[in-house]
C-alpha cells in the first residue's frame, strides 16, 4: 500500500483517466545546506529507499559554467508546439502538471543535442517555500526560486511515453529557471486555473496553450545526460537547461505556494519545496551551445602583464 503511494510521482501512468490522446550565488550558507533536507520532511515521495539509486547519471546537478564545454555542433533547438494539443491541468500531489495529447507529432522538439523527434507529454514546475531556493538545477551554486520542466519522449524509437521513460535516450526535458522580476502574462493564464486544482487529484480542462511562451527568447543552453528527478529516477533523460531565466513576480510565485500536496479532507500541507536535492556529476561532461564568457580576472591579468612589458 505504501509502495503504491510512493509510485505517484509526476510520471505515474494516467490509468483510469480519459485522455484524448538576481540573488548572489549561495555557497554553503546554513540556508543553502538546510534547504536540501526540507522536502524530505514534507513529502512521502522521498521517505523510502526508492529515492536512493546506485546510478551514475542522476539529476539534478550543479552546472558549473566554467567547467562546461562549448560544443560548436550544438545548434539551436527546433521547437514546434501546437496549442490545441493542450488537454488539461491537474494537481498530482507533488506539483501541478499541464498535459498534452501526444498521439500525434503535432507538438515536438528536435535539433540541438537531439537526433530524434521528441513529443511533448507534459510540463510542471518545482519551487521553494521562499525565494531563496526552489530550483532543482543550480548554476555555479546559484539557486533559483523555481524551475520549469517540459517533458518530451522519443517517438522515433519508442511506442509511448511509458515505454520511453524506462529506456536509454527515451526522454528530453527542457529546464527553464524562474527568477523574480516582471509579471509573466502567459504564465498567469496557467495560474488563473489554480483555484480549480488546489487539492491533490483535482483536474481542470485547459485546451489551448503554447508552452513555448514560457521559454526565454535566448537560444543558449547547457546539455547533459541525466535522470528523472522523481521516482523511478531512470537515467533516460537528455537534459537541456536554458541559460537565461524567465521573470515572474512575487505574486505569481505566491500563487504556486497556495496549492496543496494534500487531498480535500486531509490536514492541509502547502505544496512547497517539491524539488530533489543535487546529485553528484560523476564522470559526466556538461556541454554548452554557447561560448563561455571570457575569464575577466584572467583577461585583466594579461592586460597588466602586457603593459609592464612596454
Ligand atoms: Zn521536474
């Protein structure tokens, strides 16, 4: 019974459901260390041995920008989403998930690090109780208040999402960081549905939405081979992490925190801190689609050396 409960991650098969189918870097301040433990206390997803794997390609990771390797062969992603493939939004007890009809090739991503077509299945977010944490990935130890994941499966190699999730090169997930800034009108159209999905298992129709409006215009990204960040934690994911965050307001982040992990009638637990802690990079390389910024310190040193010689 308990095991079944624990298998209700973002990626549980939707049986029985009719589908038409700008903060400074935080190094090791007390807050940055303690945030990693908060979700363990809050959600049953992480209270069993299923949250521990012996894997060598686990996610999320800290992306160390200067250690990433520029790969000139990495072209911009080609994203084509049909807004009419959007189906519904639901509270799955860990996040809110916007699901898409993936029975056709109408909403796909290809190009970039991908050699196949990947169909859009769903998107969801991870966020913190406060703005100091919330994202799953970090960049040079910098944590963002939230992170968007757009989940796609390889429709060239596999028959369906449930098959692809367990297999190599099965999934491509695009990650987008959220930071505090200006109001995001397209995200607001998702947030406006929250009153209907406050509690676990609530579902609402949402039949027209283009999630590419939630992406930054900058094409730059990092990519690496990793895993799902919820059980079954399979190492089937090509991660594509956008370099530029999108901006949202404090009120929009507050709306995320107004949802509940719990069902109607249960003791209410706010849906916050629904992220997995960082995992070791191990023997992996993070590639970037863009040239890293020049090392300013190194550059200044060279200029001084040069002026001494004159
Ligand atoms: Zn996710």
